[in-house]
């Protein structure tokens, strides 16, 4: 990591340089437009360039080396209309990271099958000013394994061609203005590990299409308008460590299918229309830290055996009239918004000690 505030001029003379990392995570690095333009012109063999979080503010460069494979310019206040540049069509480009540049505008291009569809592996444009629709040609990026379009200004429907991204591991489309149903072709993404569709205007019954996503560990779809029941087939997704259906319109009972979800850390089902009783299998989740069931229509007592909650720190259930039983003190009730489980456990133990005093 460079400790100076200016880029050494000698770098421009290293014409055979193939990799340059000027990321500024631990120190301030000043990069002016002239210096950056000089680097791009002189380092014609450059294949890898990282300039994340540097103190820089310049227009998206027009002339980039055709040898570039990895380009990361995140968080540098870059501006310009991405539609006016050929950045996506660099023939050897594999990784493009332009995130956290809110002044970067424009629309996503058409991804031609014959040009770069086979090469791009990572595309990260989170928190930029990119707008418009996701083109159908996104499905031509057959090698893509990471796509992050979080917090842009994208709208319209998610294209059916998203199902062609069969190599993808992480798909992040949260905090946009997507509408309509999630296409059923999402069921083809059987290598998917993380899916985040939160904070859009999506609707329909997405849960019918996900039972094939058996590699998934994080499934996050809160703050939409999804409907329907939670199918029992969701038991196939037992590698999940984070599951959030919060703030939708799901209904019916929560199926009692969590016994094999040994990795689950967070189960967030609040603010829906769930009815019925508390699924007993949830009480066996030994790694569970966060359980949120508030603002539903669940009724009845919690399971008498709560031994599974060894690491639970937060249990929200406001407006859900549960009773928390205790084998030692009869039962413990609470109607407040949340409870720290460790505090509750200590309180139960202390009450039990007092009751058994002579």
C-alpha cells in the first residue's frame, strides 16, 4: 500500500506493468485527472487496475487498454454517462467494479453474445445512478457468477433471461424499483448461494420456484408485495443461514420443517399474515441468533422445550400473543416489542431460585 498522498510519477514509465493496485483503504491517496489519464495512456499492457476509495473525482475514462481483465474503481466519485462508453465491450474484461459512484449515470448496455458474454465473471454497479431496465441480453453473460445492482435506479420487470445465468453464485437486485413477478426461470439457478431482492415492488408467489436452489445460504426478499403460502418443499433449502420474508403478504401457517436447518442464524418472518401456531422445529435451531415473528396472527404457546435457543439474542414478537413456558416457574409472558433472550433466561433462573428458597 502506498503511503504517500500522490501517485509516484515513475509509475507511468513502467510500460510493461500488468497489475497495479492503488486502492486506498488504509491511507489517503490523491489522484488527479491528469495523472490518471497519463497512467491509462502509458500503461498499455495493464491487465489489472484497482483504485478503490482513492481521493479522486474524474469522468469515466474513454480510452482503456484492451488488455484489461480486472477493473475496480469503487468509491472514487467518478462521474459520466456509462452508456456513452465502450467499457462493457473490452474484449478481455472479466471483472468490472464501479460501485459506490452515485454520479455515474446511464443505462445498462446490450450484452452481445459474440463479444463479451463468455468473459465477464463479476459485475458490480451498486449505489450508482444507473437507471432504466435490465436488458434481456443480460442472459448472454453465461460465465457471470456475481451480479450486484443494489441501490441503483432500475425499474421494470426482472427479465426471464435471468434464468440463463446458470453459473451465478450471488445475485443482488435490492433497493431498486423492480415490479411484477419474479420469473419462474430463477429456478434454473441451482448454483446460487445468495439472493437479495429486498426493497422493490415485486409481487407473486416466488416461493413456488425456489425449491431447486439447494445451494443457497442467504435468501432475502423483505419489503416487497409477495403473496402465497410457505411451501413445505422449502425444507430442501437446509443450507440456509439467513432467511428473511419480512414485510410482505405471505399467509397461512409456517410449516414445521426446520429440524434440519442446522446452519440457520436468522429467521425473519415478521410483518406478514401468518396464522397458526409456533413451529416446534424452530426451537431446535442451536445456532439461531435472531428470530423475528412480530406483526403476524400467530397464536398459542411456544414449545415447552426451548433448549435449542443456545445463542438466541433477539426475539421479536409484538402483536403475536405467545406465552413463553418454563419448566421451573410455570410460564413467563411478555407483550413488549422485543426481548433479549439472555436477559429472559437469567430472569427465569433467578425467579426459579427465589421460588425454591425455604
